[in-house]
């Protein structure tokens, strides 16, 4: 058995057990404890901060930059249409089923066992041009304050660049769009519908929604294209014979690197009559700097790159990064979630090769 094969087999067995442990955002305690215990059994003493784990492969060499491998251990809630218990999935020779198996259990186990490979093979590790850190975080799915946000506040200089583990089919996302969710409220004046009284807030909202539907931002990103904007929810009225004095709707905006979220808020507020309130301004877009060592390694290994339409903990980092992990984004947050065992095998090997290439 080759060294790599030993770690790929361990990665598969680890994930099969990990998916049986519930780990909803804000409730990751049991899964975090399981991972911590596993690491200790393998000779790694992690630093635990809340439900986050930080591991170092060895004493850092201050002359070398530090690469961080990062993925998240939390999951969304299971949808009702699962055909099996999402935490007691059926076993398969080729597939690992279960909630969080694809997003992001595949990345967690592949990164963890690539990390263990270097931690155990100290002769190989010393030859690397980087120090290696593994960070497994909580609350990613809910953008919580006690995950990556907490870690970066307490350890702002933890690493120099990063690989974010998310299901990308092991393609390298060299940029990802941000996320700006806006709550809008149109205000009118109530009245009796039969007497044509009042000012209909629903009509104000409809006019604003039409403006937003047709609006095009002036700046076009060569990397990400245009800013994408969609109205996804609307609510108004409480009786058929009362003109509504309030109408609320939600706008989902996917920013590019041409605009900050604050700039988008200022632009849109000037276009509509409704009052706009951002749920968060921190979910910014990200892009790997041109010519960075990460991009050079992607190119040298012939890894396909793309711009990701989905967000991750990358948006909470101020260091260069790429997003790359096993599995497929299209499987995430759906019933009967799964990842192929061969995808885990390929990911462990790819991470090891990528780190050596750096």
C-alpha cells in the first residue's frame, strides 16, 4: 500500500463516520469533539476555539509563508424529502451518503488527511516552501459570528494565503461573487379599497421592482461579468378590502469586484422610492491577485479555473485564496446528499500534489 493510499482509505472511513454526527450551524459541538479526538489519536494536538479547530503541521519556519487549508464542519438543516435518515445513511461501496457529505464533508476529510500526510512525513514537510495550517470552522452556512469571523479577529496573521475547501469538482475558483441581501419597504397610506382611498404601497413596490428588474450597473467586470440582482420575495396586505400601507420585498444581489456592497446600496437607494436596508455589508466578492503563487500552481498542474457564483468563508479573509474541493456544488442543500469515494481519493492526492507544487 502506498503512503497516499493509506491516507485516502482513512479519509473515506473518517467521512463515513463523521456524517452520522449532527452538526447544524451553531450546534457543531459533537462533530467538533469527534474531529478533535481523531486528531489527538493521530498525534495532532489542535487548538480549539469554540467549535473551530486550528492545527499546525510542525514548528513554523519564519522564513517561509504559511498556507492555510480551510473548510467548514457545519451543515444546513436536512430537507424533508430525504429518502433516508440523513444521519444514518445507507452504506455503499462507491458512494458516501448523508447530510454534509458533499458540502463540505468531502473537503474536510480530504484536507485533514492531506494535512496528516505532511504532519507524519516530516522529511517531505521540511522540503516544502510553505508552512502548513489546517483550520476547520463552524457557522459557515449561517455566516455566524463565532466561525471564521471570530478566528480572524483573534488570529489576524494566521496565514499568508489559503485554499478554501468547498465542492468545486476540484476545479479552482479563482474568484467568487459576493452576496448582498436587501430588505426593502414601500410605504403608502391605508384606505378602503371600494372608495379608492389611500396610497397603495404595493403599487409603489411594483414600480420599484420593475426599475430594479431593468436596471444595469454601469461597470462590467472582465473577471465576473455584470452585477446580478433578483427580487425573490414580496409581502403586502392583510385584507382584501384594505389598501395596503406597507409592502416589503427582498432583493438578492451578487456583486462583482467592481463595486463594494456599500456602493451598491447607495446606487440602488437613489433609484427607488422604497426604503432599503442591507442585512450585511461584509459578504464581499473575492478574487485571487493576478500572478499570485496560487494561480501559478493552478496553471502548472493544469487545473481548470472559473468564477464561482456562490459564497464561502473566503469572503471573510483578507489574504489571497482559491476555492477548491471535491464534490459538486449542485448536490449541496438537497435531499439524499452524496459524494463519490473516488472523489475523495482524487482530492487527497490532488491536495498533496498541489502543496508540493507550491
